């Protein structure tokens, strides 16, 4: 069973894992985008200890591993683009794909920052970031980076910030860079921002500035 997902309530996640676990003779093997780690860990630790094997990573990396034969009972992707690639290569059961709940793309800063951003066309992101860097996932491979670049282009500010971007493997690393003071700001999913008390959301990108999150 393969699932497209961005933001999951614990209830929805528990239901999915429980359904698959009930019909499995061995521990359920779950591959999931690293952005879902906090929620999945909570469900498994509370309800399914020993019954679920979790493997996390960037969605593109997990997709390539699946294509190369890595087995999985459930796959949670952070982007339908990669899920569609698996479907096209007949590596999943198309009738098991479902969209769960959406997410939002946000700009974060270190906790206590006085900076706030009204994210609109031409907003001064380069000034907000200062010397930088702006931490974000690689737009060429990761969903959060792809959405982030699309928004910045739509808002007309990509060229002003492009040279200050620090590309990271996954959004949780971008969050840690901000929390530890290694970057003044980052663009991540709202779910990622919630994983670290050391950061706060200072702006939310309008949903119509990037491809629809499904």
C-alpha cells in the first residue's frame, strides 16, 4: 500500500498502520519522508512497538531505493511527483494511492526573532536574510525545495536570494541550522517547523505561489 502524504494527524496515521499490521505476518516495513518522522515515531512507539519497521529518508532517495528493489508495505511520500514516477514504472499498486492532508510552506527564524515577513510579491527576503544563508532543500530534487523555489520565482525574488541559498538534504536539517544559529532563516514545511522549539514561523507562503500540495 502506497500513500501520498504531507501532513498527517496521528489518528489517520494510526488507522493506516493498524490496517496493514493486522494483515501482516511479519513487522510492517514503512518507508517515509523524513518530514513525517515525529508523527510516525509517536504512533509506533505508543501503539505498534515491535510491529513496525521504519526507514526514513528524502522522498527522491526512497523512490530510487524502491525502484532498485527495496521492499516496503507502506510508503509515505512528501510529493506526488515522486509517487507518480513509481506508478509509471509499475513499482506500486496504483489503486492503493491516497491523498491525506495538506501542508503549508513557511519561512522560519530562530525562536525570539523580531523579524516578521508579509510574504507578497517583491517582499524583501534578501534583506531579511542578511548575510545568509537561507537554508532550504535542493530545488532540483526535494519537494520542499521545489515548492520554495517556485514560490520565490512567482513572487519575483528568486534572483535576489539565489546566491544566498544553502541547499540541504531534507527540511529537518534546515530547521536545525536555524535553531543552532547556522542560518538566520529557512524555508520548510509547517510540519517541519513544529519539530523544534528553537524556531518559529515568521511568514507563510500563499498557496497560490507554488504547485498544489496534495
